[in-house]
C-alpha cells in the first residue's frame, strides 16, 4: 500500500453489506466501479475494501459490529444515499445497472438544477443516485422550480 493521501477525497463513504465480496463484484458489473484496495484476513474474508469511480472512493465493508448493518438487515431502510456524478452516458449507465439486476427506483430524467439523473437500488437495498450535468442552471431556474436559493441559513 502506498501513501496516496494527497489524492484521496476528504469524504469516503463506507457502505455495509452482508456479503461484501458479492457486493464488490456487483458494483463492478452494474455501476462500473473499480477495485482499488482489498485487504483479506487469514481466513480469506475481506477485512477492508475500497472501490473508485472517477475521483470518488467508497469503502465496502461487512456487518462487523452491532451498529453496522446493511439495509437488507434493516428491512430496506437507508440512512444515506450515495450521489455519483458521471461525465456522459447516463442513460447507458442506467441500462447497464438494470441489466445487472439493479432496481431502478427513478428512471433517468432531466432535473431543474441542470442534471439528468436516475436512482437505483443495489441487491442489498442501498440507494444510489447517478447524475450527469447537461446544462448550467441559473439562480432563476432554481427559483422558477419553486425553491429559494441561499448560501447560508
């Protein structure tokens, strides 16, 4: 392992799966994530794994403590949703995810904030939003959609 801390994002979400080995394979197939680091224990189990997509990184773990649970162990409940920006090909990305078994919660559609996005659920119930910039949205566009734009509260 090399010290590449200068290139690592400030935030790295850690997702919990019942079967992190299967999740890693599925995330590669469905979403195009790449394995960047896997540490295995003496018994061959995956103790720590990281995957990347563009400049983003996620950790893929297991239910290793009482407070770490997959949505599959919590009746499908989520406390977070991962938002991933893609440069191009959002509709094809959705098709790939669907073919790999993702449940498409929201079909790709253009959003008022200037992006085209879709929402997918993975086999264990994590929800993912994938979004592609399609135009620059102005403050007026946002306010026409019924929102008030602020930079502080």
